[in-house]
C-alpha cells in the first residue's frame, strides 16, 4: 500500500523511551528507600489518530496521547500497587508512597513477588533487546486519513448496486512505547506501531437488510490492503448475505472461516491460562499431557516472529521468552502461566505474564474454498455472535451466520441459527486446518473444520 505512505517525520521515540526509563529508575529507588523488599515499575506512552466517515461525510476525528505509570511494591509477600497519568514530581512521589502504604496493610500472599531473578531476559551484547520489526510510524495527518476512509467507503458503495447504506469507514494509526523495570536490575524497552483501515456496509433494504464488512490491520502501513480493496471486499461480503434463510435443527460438519476459527484457539488459551486453572474454573484443569486434538494438530508459540502482533523478547514481568510448543501431536504440552499463577499451581512460569505471544496453528489442508469443495453437506460460519461459552464445563453455544454447503458448493446464506457442542469434543473432532491463514491477529490460523456440531435453527 505504498501509495498511502507519507514521508517520515522526526522520530523522537528513543528520547521518549529514555525519559520513561529515567522515571522508572527514580521510582524504583524511592520505593526501595521506603523499605520495599522488591519493586516493579511499568511506564507507557501512547499516541494515536483515528477518523470515521459515513455516507461521504466525516463523523469523528480523534487524536490522543496517553501516558501512564504503575508502581508495585512488595514488603516481603505483601503487595501494593498504585498508578498515575500525571508525570509531575509530586504525583510520582505520591504514587510510590501510596503503593508502599497499601502493601503495608495487606496480608501475606505466598505467591506474591517478582518473577525469579534467574529467569530475567538478558539483552544481547549491544545492550538493546530486539524489536522484531515492530516500529513503523505512519506520518499521516487527519486530512489524509479522512481521504483514505472516504475512498474506502466510496469503493464499497460503488461496487454493487445492492449496497443501500453504510455503517461507515475508518482509518486509525497508533504508536506505543513502554518500559518495564524491576529491582532485580531488569530494564526493558519496547516500542510498536499499529495501523488499520476498515469498512462496514449494508446491503438490501427493509427487513431484508444484511450488514457485513472488512478490515485490514498491520504494524506497517505498507502491509495494509488498499482502501479500494477493503471497500470492495466489504461490499461483496454484505451482498453475499442477502436472502439468508434458517436451517432445520440438525447435526453437520461446521467449517469456521479463518477469522472465526481463531476464537476456538482463544477458548483453548483461556482454559489453559493460570488464573482459570488455580481457581479450578476451567474444563481443562489437570489436562497437561493429555490428548486434546487429533495427532496431526499443533500450536507453536513464537515470540520472535518478524512483524508479529505479539512479538517480544520478554513478558510483562521481564522473563525471557522462548519459541515453544503449546500443542504437539495433539497433546497439551504446558499451561499458559505468569509467575503468580505458576506459584499457585506449584509450577514454573511459561513467560506468559501479560498473555500469549504469537500462536502458529499448523495446517493439514488447503484453504477454505478447497475445504468447501470437499464437503457433502455442512455449514460455513463467517460470523459468530454472543458469549455462550462456559469455561468451567466447556459447553459451547453461539449465534452464527454463514452459508449452507451441499455437494461441494455454497447453496445459500443462513442466519438466525445457533451452533452448539462441547469444546473438548469439538477439539477432538477437528478434521482440518486450512492454509488460508488470516494474518490480522496474533493467533495465526486458517479455516478450521469441526466434523460434527449441533446446528439449531427453525423448528
């Protein structure tokens, strides 16, 4: 998308990171001077621009700059935290004092404290952690962003005469700087950018209206799809849903399109995350080492992916990250833990404080179209609605829309249906993962075919 990239402006991000690091060092020293046995400080500085247009007119233009400081002090195994967005000296002093005061009045928590010092990430010889190609500022002003959003919406509205209305188009860009430091001597700087263009359109009129859209998001503006392509894709998706019907309740294979399939992986991550496990609020308690998926299925966590949405050399506690398997040969290899949840479970941190990094789901099949061609009768899901997932039992029930497939071809769109099952059974029933990876997330998966689910529709 080189046509929409403007010339670079002066980049002061290194200076701003240096300022944040200086603040972190001061706060660490002050907390230790007040008697804290351990301290950690997180500092952030974010800037962004977003515009929204609708029906050829400008609706909103927002420019933001947010800064934040968080201090956590430990007195033995008592913990206190305080935060501020005010960088004035008196505010920083008060924040440290508040964190220390809170810690002094809390009860001991045997799992509290910094991650073990031996696990801290160490920068390479040159003294700076790698960034994994995450910093690509987009020097776009509000006028240019509005022009791109208007062009995106216009391309969509002009693409098909059945597009009767619009929910608008948007363009956004943002920069994020952060510093994490603790009393083990760890100091880590990170910086990243994030850009997106999106459009949502309405096809048809009256009770026959259908809404759908498309978006592109990336760390570098040149990786974005063009505004015209996004608009046309939004129009095609909205128009393809016209004349949707319900289905009689039945059981059939369900093919989740790539952008929907990543939610299944998200449910897995939630179920194997430390907080759910030590509270015993997960259907996968004590599941490490168990066969959850077919023996060809794999998920690898890769924190070092170039231009990955969640690439990092260290987690939010400073622990060094590593490329490791989450699922190998269908078997759950480990949980997703930070140091606190690991201690609660009697295990070791997996460098996932703050969440998972990039997850790569291995494919064993061609893309969505090829999988559709191989279906005798089934459902292609392109939209999911509602929050009907019980993390304790694994029961799954969500509203859905998509397309009925018969004899390898899409027959007609469907909506007003519910798909249901149990996640543990659904994981075991996965028959294919497509090569059509959706790159717009840290969960990088293609379409996923579940061999059988209940589809509830018209009675």
